[in-house]
C-alpha cells in the first residue's frame, strides 16, 4: 500500500468526491419552478356542507301533517272543529266543511266518498280554504299596483262583440226558439229553461264529439275544485265535455247525479265514460256561484275495514274454506296494466252474470294501485250486492251471499242452471257418503243466452216442449211428425188473406191485412221519404219473428188442392 501511494503520477484511489459548486450568496435568486403545475381540484361532494333548508312557511296550505306521521284521533258524528261560523263536520257523507253562505256542504270528493261513517282522522281538523283575513304570502316580489282600468264583470247576456282584439270566442246564451230571448234566472229550473229537443241536442253535441277541450275526471271522482273548472268552461261555451276514467266509471249513474246536483247543469248526452253537460238556456256567468278553491288535498279519514275474518252470514271456518277454493278460481276479467285507467261500466253486470254460474267471482287487478281496487271492491259490494272475501294477490274475491236471487226468474225450471253451492257444502259435502247435495241428472245446465234462444224457438213454433219425458220410440216419433207438420205450416204462412176472384176465372186477389191499396198509386205505396230526426240515436232492436195470424190450411195451394179434390 505504501509503495502504491509513493508511485509517481499515481492518484489516490480512495480520495473523496470533488467538492460542489461554490454557494451563491446573491439575495435575488429565485427557486426553480416545477415542470408541470399541480392541478387544483374542487373538494368532493361528501365534504361539502349542505346548505340550511329555507324556513317552512307558516301557512297551513303548505303543510302536510298527515305525511309520515301517526296522528290518529277518533271522531264521532257532529262538529269536530269550528272557527267562528266556519266548521268541520262529520256526517253521513264523511268529512265535510261548512262555510257561511255556501249552497251546500263542501267536500273534497262528492262522488267517491264512502257511505260508511269515518272512525278517526289522520290530521288535525282544519278547513282547507284560505281564511277570510289571511295576508298575502310573501313570494319575493312586491304586490302589483292596482290597475287604473276598471274591468267590468263578464256578462254572458252582453258578451264582447266577435273579433275583439284579445278576446276569445264566446257563445251566446241559448239556443232559443224564434222570438224568445234570455231571461235572468235564480233557480236551476229557471236557468235550464224549456227542455231541449232532439234536434237541439244534436246541434249542441256535434261540435264537441272530436273536441279536446274537456274536464278529466279520475280516481278522485268529482272533486270540489272541478266545480269552478266546469263554470270556467261554461263561461265561453254552452256544453262542457267531461271524460271519466278509472274507479268512478264503475257507477256512472252516481257520477252523473252529482254532476247535475252540484253544478246545476243538465246531462244531454252520454257515451261510455264521456258526459256532455249543458249549462242551461238562461245561464249567466256573472250570476253563477263563486266557489272557494281548496288549497290542498285533505287527508283521507280512517274507515271500517272492508274485509272481515268472518263476513256476514259465514263463520270463520266457512270463510277460510271459500278463500282457499277461490285461489283456484279463474278471474272473470282483468283490470290491471294497460286498462288500469279504463272504463268499467259493464263490471257490475259481469259480476252478476258470473254469480249465475258460480257462488264465487274473482277479478284480477294486478298492476293497479292498492287504493283503486279497494275502492272498486267497495262499490261492487253495494251495487251487485255481494260479500268481499279478500284482496290477496291483487285480486278481488267475492261471494254472492245467502240472500242471492237469480236475475232470470222467468226462465223454465228445466233450463235453470244448477250450480253446487260451495257454502252449503262446507259441512261435509265433500264426503262421498253424503248424498244430500247430488245434482239432478235430469236437469239441463244452460247459459242465460241459450235459455232466451230456446224460449224464442218455442214461441215461434220451431221447438217443442214435451210434457212427458218417458215416451216410447213410437209415441215420440208420432209427436215429432205432428210437430213437423205444424212447424212447416207456420213457416210458410204469410200475413195475407187469399180469396178467389168474383168473376170465377180462377184468378187470385190478395188484400193485405190492415192496409187497402185502393186509390193509391204505386209510388205512394212505396214512399219512404219521411225524415226521421232520431236516426242518430236509433237503437236497432233484435228482429223477432212474428207469429202468423193465418191458420194452417188457408194457403192458395190448400185451396186449389181442395177444389181439385171436389171435382
């Protein structure tokens, strides 16, 4: 090691690294910048502080006390809350609101209120109308100044002239016969005036058949605010078109009754769920009633349960047996999915027809709202009538009850449908040893339509009702041959009396019964030019075959055969 260190020209292999550059002591030195700037991102959403919600308004119109609350207060019939002469009343029509000077007690829905009395309420009892001294709620803007122009009230008897700028088309009162004019009326009869003729009804309804200006009536039925909406339609037109869909169409008679009673109009035409409401010949919007508007929808009260464990006329065991048998029953119709807002006018008749063949009936309501098919079940219970058994699996199961009576009481006894009653077979009827409920082998099971066709065939001599069933082959063949001759004579008979001519030439002369063609030309006999105003509303009745008044044996062939036989 010493030798290597003393060699000339050799460098120290273990010397330290060369020193760095001399430090720069100048104060104006700037640190170098990074090549890429660091991006600045906003803080994540979770870390942001949520702003404070705005203070809730004190006006009760914007409060929903019944939402997400367990408010429950039992009520009894009578006044449950009052504010001076304004009160909330519990009566036969449910919860109603009494205001001074009102023509009737106001309700949220006039047509869809259950007939049962409510048991409790789900919100404090207060009126859903603006109090008479309520200040204007703050909207962020100052109230507008009063207009200097004095706008007169709209008068239907003196409407603005047609073509006025900024004024829509307004129909005059009427229609009136020639020489008559509108008269101020106070009562409903005075405002409606004389009954409309069929020609006037056709003239009023025709423009609105394809019109899209209408009032839509849905699951809540005829609500209070619709009254003001109907009068706003009547302000410019004589007829208001109301289209009904959903639950209220089960009982359209009830909807039409309340429309006429609450609005004062007259229904002049009705097609399915579409109703045309006439305002009256002497209607004046200036004197029409002004209804206060409901600011919110009141909470629905608590009503008695529709489904009971032991319905009327059944024990709990019998009701459970009926529910088990109803699970395998085929529904008579389906109201859910595409037709959940349809028109159910024929639903009551369909259920009654189903009860003719089975003591149970079921309706499929899959896809409908729960409250909708429960309302339908409550309506069917009153209209059919029937006993509700369950709403399980979104289906309405009904039992016709012990007091059920068939709609076809006039049908012959041998054509009456024989159906095994489920309720009568609960006490051991499934046992094969019990023969108390065996069906009659001689009975014929038939539908009501087939029954009416058979009755018509018997009346028109196309079918024969045997008095005795146990006939032998020969006796039965004799009866059939006799009936064949009678049926042929009745089939080929005509309502004309045929006699021989007076001159003895063998010619035939026909005189129609009830009509004499003497003095009438051929054109007058076949004249069919009378205009019938009822063609549009004519209902084509099914043609029934007339029983011939001509007795058998009076045909021309019979007379000629008798004459040749005498010769």
